[in-house]
């Protein structure tokens, strides 16, 4: 009887610790993005992604996307209010789907014409279906707000430490290159 109680206590402690780690690491990942610490973002990224796109290419593309001669991108919410799904063990990996509120501003260096504003509004609305898109004339930029999805994964590849992959329902190619359709289905990402 004592061994059963000890097992239950250890299992409960392990799950609680894992959830605490997940919450802490999710916030750290988001904070790194918010602060544009892209090297740290890559440290929190699920390593299998680097088989599809190298770390160097990802780092360069993030750096150039967030600040260049044409525009600047800034995350707005310092507290995204994470919501965590049930933690699931699938094919020797542990997953958690994390949803959170996200807002960003895309500010352009040169004034935009009415035609450009209309065209970009349509493009953002079409490509970011879960986002509310607003043009802010005073800032010469767009404010995009809505729900984001991040998948947390831990397995032997991550040394059982939580790592993350962003997930966009309309552009889930990278996720599908790394994980099979049954994982996507079991996580409710269809």
C-alpha cells in the first residue's frame, strides 16, 4: 500500500512540475519574442524545425522581418493570457496546445497611399483570418489583434524540456513537415 501511495505522489508531483515548467517556459518564450530576443526564441524552438530551416536562416529572417528599411513589427501585449489544453502523450512525445491573445503593430517608414492601405488590409484579413485588422493613420501602420496558437512539445529530442512551435491553421506546413496527420488530429488542430 505504501508503494502505491508513493507512486501516486511521485506521479502527481511530476505532472505538477511539468505543468509549472510549461507555464514558466511559455511565458519565457513569449517574453523573448516580445523583447525581440530572437536567439532566445530559437533556444525555445522545437529542434526538429531546424531540419527544415536552419537556425541561421530563421534568425536572419526574424531579425529582418521585425525591423528593416520598410517597416517595424512590435508585439503589443506584455501579458498574453495563456490557455493550456490537456497535456497529451502521443507517439513518445508529450504535447500541449497553448492559445493566447496577441496583438502587434506593423509600422511603415514611408506614408502609405489609400490604395496600399486597402490592398494590405485585404491581404492581412485574408491571410490572418483569426485577426482583427485596423489601420492606424496616426502611426502609419496596422494593428492586428487575435488568438494565436503555440504547440509545446517535450520528448527525448528535447531532453524532456518543453520546446515550442507556432501554429497557424491557414499555414500549417512546417507543423505538417515535422509531425504526422494523426498527431494534428489528436491535438484537435484540424
